[in-house]
C-alpha cells in the first residue's frame, strides 16, 4: 500500500494537530481526504476503512516530509495489503510471505478457478506454505488464525455486498471496523493483533484479484474445524476417594487410623484425668491424709513433725526387724514372728484352714509382699522385687497363734507366659471365693493408677462369693496428698453399693511407713474377733 498513514500513537496524534504541512494529508472524519497516492476505488476503500477506524474524529499523523514510507500496522490500515494486492501496483514493500509461497497460493487458486472443489488438503497446503516460507511454527499459527478470521468476516461481508473481490478483504475490514468503533482504547493496544489480521488478509487474498470461491472456502474451513483438537488431559484427584488407592496410601490410611486411635485414647485419658481432678474429697478423708502424713512429703516436713528421718520407714517409727524393735509395734499380734509355712500352685495344695486368714491381693507389682513386710517389720521373710510377677504361688505365713497372712500372686501385667498368668488368676479367684478361713481380702490398688478392669473382675467375684474385702491404697508416697485423698474418695464412692466391701479405704506407704499403724489396728481387730 502506498497510503502513508502515519503511526497512530499519542505522540503521533499530537503531531497531526493543526500542523499540517504542505503535501501532507490527514484523515479527518471523512471531511478531509487523505491523499494516498492510490487511485480509484482502493483509495475510496482506504477512506472508508480509516473513517471507520477513527470514527471521523481522530487525526492521523501527517505524511513524513521526506516521503519515506512508514511501517503500517494492520490496526492502522489493514487496507495496505488489500490495496497493493488489489491493484497490484505501487507497492515496493516485500509481501509478508515469500515469492515461493505466493506462487503456490496462486497455483491453488488456479486450480480452484478451474472449477474443482478444493480439497481440505489444499487449504492446509496454503497455510502450511506459510509455515514453510517463514520457517517457524509461529507463522503457521498465525496463518491458521488468519484463515479462521477470513471465514467469519468473509461471510458477513459477502452477504452485504455480494462481490467476491470483497469477500475476505471487505469482511476483514468490517470486522475490524466494528471492533474499532467499540473502543478507541483498543487502538493503542492492538498493534500486535493487527499484525496478525494483516497477515490473515494477505493470505486470503494473494493478489491479482484471485479470490477463492466462497463455497469451497467454507468447506475447507469446516474441515479445518472438524480436525480433532488436541484436548488437554486433566486428572482430577479426589483426596476423599479411596476406591483407587495405591498400596502406599493404604499404609498411610492405617497410620492415620492408628494415630486416630491413639488420639482417642489420649482424649479419654485426658477426660479421666479431668474427672479425677474434679473430685472433692470429704473432710474426714482429707484430715486422715494429713494426720498420717500420707502422700509425697519432704523430709523436712517429716522432721518438723517429730519423725526420725534416719529410719527407712520413719512414719512407722520402728527401726529394724529385731525382736526388741518389734516390741515397739503397737499391736500385739504383729509383734509375733512371721513364718512361711506353705505355697500352693493349685487349689489342691492349699493347707488346711485352721486359723483365720487375711489375704493380700492385687495386680502385679502393686506392693503386696512389701506391705506384708511393713506390717510385721520383718524384712526378708517375704520376698519382694521391682519385677512384676515375682510371687507366682499362693504363699501362706503364720503370724502367731491366731492369724495367718496370705500373699497372693499378682494378676495383670507380669513377666510370665499368658497361660501361666491365667493359671495364677484362676488360682486367686478360686482361693478368694472358696477359702473357708478367709476373713478379709486386702485388695491393694496403686494410688497413682486407681482401679483397673481386673480389679473390678475380682471385686465382682468376691461380691458373688460374699468374701469381705477392703481396699488398701499403696505407694501413697509417690503422689500428692490431695491426690491420695481424691483416689480414696473416688473408690469409696464407687464401692458404696457393694455389700462385701469394707469401708473405709485404707492408705499406706510401705516405704515411708505412712498409714501402716492404722492398717495394723484394723487387721488386729479382725484377728481378735475372728472365729472359725
Ligand atoms: N515407693 C514405693 N514403692 C513401693 C512401695 N511398696 C512397694 N514398693 C515397690 O514396688 C515394687 C514391687 O513390690 P512388691 O512388694 O514385690 O509387689 P508385689 O505386689 O508383691 O508384686 P508381685 O509379687 O509381682 O505380684 C518393689 O520395687 C517395691 O520396692 C511403696 O509403698 N512405695
Ligand atoms: Mg509379691
């Protein structure tokens, strides 16, 4: 195109304001006519087009004084190539595609002119030619887009005008004109897109007034549209869908389940602790705990209270297990020598019950054997260990002419085989439910942990057998005094409805000797009044 329409930009627009030089032309809403150097209808076409673009208000930059050609973008004048191709004259510029491609397109057109229908391939060929000539994928893309815009715009235009020559050219212009009239702002930002459109027009009208037949063009374009588009495969992963999980995921699920189980257990434990802390002990229990210095105490506290902290069990206040020292035990019955006389693994091995018996039952490691020693102050007669499961038989001890003490094997966790532990448990159950001379079962409960299911099992059994039992809280020296009181309160409340349960709950520490004297007093009474 020879029409020297200046670049449209804010600066150019400024320059064109009222500074018309001689020989320059501006396009001004159709009132002024731009001298383009192109004659007849093409110049008219230009005028039409630019008029539409600028809406009759915008001015164009005047022609450069040195007559050099300016680069013209499609936005500014799509008609550039239209004019040059249409007239086939006046353009010294290189066509946007190579001569080779130009010729190829021309050949295609000739074939079409002969009346053959244009195969989809020919259409592809034309666009592919563009690729060949430009040698880049980008140009191929542009060419395809160009053909599409050609179809859309071309159809509209043909209906209005009915001239083949203007099918694509005029349509392209119309499309642009419509767009331009919509927004002036697009002018400044549409340079790039304008370039593409310009190429599109040039592809569809390769000059010398050879325009494709509209029908064949339409068919080609349909085929173009029918070409299967490559769809992007989108994989959506539903995190809650467990139907198609890998093995790893299964393992992860198991881990999650395990974690949830642990969390639940922790929650239950936490709520248990919260419940325990909410227990309000009765004043009698609290005063008992204080009077007997139960619970964890500092040595200075014991010293201030008048106890000899040099002793192993200062609160019991009996230094060692010699006969002279035993004389200081307040209860006569416990001054007697403790002697082991029988061990039973099965009920048939039980010795004859010729004396009243007091048994010590409870979970393994709760401190049964230690309590026997603390009560009698005869360390070494009953073996103790920090390893649960030391006592594996029912051990019978005689304490004077009136009383037998029985050390039972523990139940629950112990370093022993399951079947052996089951056998102990069965033996203990049989003993507490059938033993004739059994006057009291001291059921030992660890103050820190409280009652466990197996303790309840044994309680139920003793309730059925009407065996009298009394709860003795052990190891009170490891918890705070208030917690000793809470535990005692908790158990007392829990056993209120139990007929065979003897109140009150006793609290002891074999280590410090706290509560031992009180327990002696209770047990001595049993021995004193027991009858076979
Ligand atoms: N701190 C403290 N530890 C104690 C007390 N009584 C016992 N122990 C310790 O608890 C552990 C177990 O004591 P044992 O008397 O052997 O317990 P057990 O109930 O006879 O255990 P099994 O014979 O296995 O059923 C030992 O290490 C004792 O030192 C106590 O009152 N306070
Ligand atoms: Mg023991």
